[in-house]
C-alpha cells in the first residue's frame, strides 16, 4: 500500500498521558493505518520566563520552567507511557521531540506524509494560543484535525450549553449553584478502555532509527534531540540558586525527605494508587476533606491530584470508581462539598470558570476577582516565606515539604496561602500562585489560580475575618508537633508546649535543646496578632470598596437599560462579561 492510499496519523500526547479512557487516541487507532505517538518537549515549559519581557506565557499560566521535582515526576510519567507503548499488543514507542510544535509541525507533516492529527484539547491560555496556530497549520498543509476533550468530567462547552440553554442561567460563580448545574448535566460519560492496538508500530521504530529525520528536526529546532528518547533532568538548564536542596541548616536531610512520602509519576502508578485507596471502601464513603490532617506524616488524602494534572489518570474513571463504592454502601456516604465526589466537583467548577473568565490567573482585568491594594512586592518577605524562614515552625515545615517533595496537603496550602496574603505578609496572591506553579506536582492553571483567589478572599470566599493561625491551626491535628520535627529536625527536642512557638521558651531551655531562636532557627518575621488586626482592617476596607463599585456598576446598567429601546430581558451575557 502506498503512502497516498494510507491514512497516516499523529497522536499528539499533551495532558492525556495515558492509554485508558483516551477518546482521541482510540479514534486515531480506529481510523488510521499508521499512528505516530508524539510528545513535544516545548521550550515554553523548559525555560524560565523573562520577567522583563512580554512573555507569551506568564509563569502561572502553565508554561515556564517548574522545579526539578515537577519535571522528575513528569519525565517518570513519560517513561511509564513509553514502557506501556512498547509492550504487546501495541509494540510501538513514544517519540519525544524537543522544540516548539508550531515551528516543527510543517516539516513533520511533509516528511511523514501525515494526513490526520489527533489530540485532546486544552483550556489553558498558552495551550489555546498554541493550538490556534496548529489549527492554521493543519489547514495550510491539508491535514485533518481531530480533537476530543477528556481532562475534566464534562467538556466545558457542554456545561455552558446546559446552563445557558437548558437552565437559562449564567455560568455559576458559587459552588452551590454549580451543583445545581451538575444535576442538569447527568452523570459523566463512562470511561473507555485502552485501545486494543496502535497500528504502525514498525514505522515508529523505523522513524526512531531514521538519521535524516533526526538531523532535520535538530536543525529546525536548534536543539539536541537525544534520539527522541524520554528526557532526563540533565537536559534542563537550571540556574542553581543553592548548591544543595537543603537550603537551611535546620531543615531535614536529603535521605529523610521521602521517609513518609515518595511520589512516582505514570499511568501504572496512578492506577495502582487509586486501587489502593478504593480497597478501603469505608474510608471512601466516610471521607470528608475538613476531617483530614494538613500535618500528618503520611498523607491523609488520596494524593491522586498530581496524576489528574498530568492526565495519567482519567478523572472520569476515578469518578465512576468512587460512584461504584457509594452505590455498594449499605451505611450511606458523605456528600459534596466535603466528599471525594465533592472534591472532583470543585476541580470541575474551577476549570469551567477558568475557561470562561479572561485573565483568570491575575487580579487586573479579571472580572471575578476583587481589586485589593496588596503591598508592593517585597522580595525579602517572599523569600523567607518561600524557603521556610518565617520563624513560624508550622508554616516553615509546610513550605519545606512543598519545596523538597512537590506536595502538601490542601489544608496546609490554606495555611501558607493565608499567611502570605491577607493573614500576615499582605503580598499579592499572584506571587504565591507563581511559587506554587513552580513547586507543586499538581500545580495546574485553573485550580492554582482559583485556590489562591479563594484563600486570599479575592473571590468565592467572603469570610475574610477567618484567618488561619500559624500557631493554633496545626495544633488541632498534631499537638506534639511530629510533622514540624520531621521537616525541621533542629526543633526535635522542643516539647509540645513550645514546638509551635519556640521563641517563647526560656533561653536556657533553648540552649539545652540545641536550637537557639534567632541563631539556629529564625525568630518570627512578624507578630501575627499585630499584623492580623492591621490586615483585617485593610480587608474590610477592600470589601467595602468592591461592594461600592459593584453597586455603581449595577446602577449604571439599570440607567442604561431604562433609556434603551432594546429589550434586554432574559438576554445572556457574553462569557467574558461574567461577574
């Protein structure tokens, strides 16, 4: 069969880094004679954004060089996918190309005689911009484009259709109204099995040995292609801020970092982790997020979020597996918002909002975000917070865990986010969002931005007077401070009475315990009780100002509508005009 009569496709792996429940991949395998599984290591994700330039992708939009932990996990995900592709019945391989896909695709289309391109669509700002260019390239080169959506329970367009056409309402800006939307959307689509075969494995193997193809791609990209192999950390260019991962003398040694948590990327690990948690049916049914611990040594939640972020675990599969357990339960199960389904619905809601809201990752020109006069960026304050040098052991232990492992409990995120913003340091939530985007294994665009807006009381959350104490909050679930002692072993001899506020211990006892505050471990950078009161006054002022602005806008709309000859009753607003 000649190339002209063959249907030759590329399946472009992006976020859906899995074989199970991957509609675009399954479609490619069903329709094509040859499928090339490609992944692009895009420089937008492997280079640090230049703060002085008009970067196409600011750090918080999902592009820009994240930490080594994030890439280690990500490359493990690619390696696991490649391993699965090489096995029977697929007998194929993942072709990892270094470079910008929008620059390389024209040559790839020509050299491989590509007729069709398949991928899972993406909603992040950089991805949408990149994909628009790819759409144009496909038109120019007469390549048929096929996209499916599978990163959330429902395609965002479907939910918009339901809320606007079936419910005659606007996209919900509260969780409760979002649950009403879901009731009208019915259950998510059932997950699909992995494809039974991936055609053209022998052509993929030939491509990996094709030196002329390798030379062409290396020449156009200006990058070493490393024989299209799965990348290694050594390929990335990090400007080393510190010589070792242990940046503070008082923090945990390298060999103890993964004593309680070790996360490994990949679909195989994702499915195994999911099954481990699903095996405890009672735990699944009784799960309530507020009852989990932010400072337990072993994670008290599923830790599946990082696998959902990379797409190595299908969120639809997870939802349906949980649903099976619920339906089998004879003693009932927890309900949203605190249940496991409730957590997935938060994810769904935030993805939908990020899809319809312009500038979702920033305060300026973001219609759902309160405009708050945060202090000017203070590099010293932010650095102390980022590196675990605040002088509050609970906060510092969390930030050290984040920096060293890439994960912290959701309620721990609450505590440190509140401390950076409205609680203590009065720094913009955008700063914290960028730090989390750098360090978190599950730091995706929609959830990261939404959670920072929520925790800084910039959107969704109005009880700004509820401030997380950097002392009392951790005591509720870890009175002895075992979490602190693990991540900050310099404080391991401090008893429960002083472990959360070691500066209150008598100097003689500090010396006896081998950690003098202000010498071996920092004194508190701020007085929490003092700054809390000052910041509450600022928040009150900000809320009143935003309330006044909303009233003014509403009055303006009423005045305009009363003088207009156009009927506006029941008219739907455009997505980017949502308030």
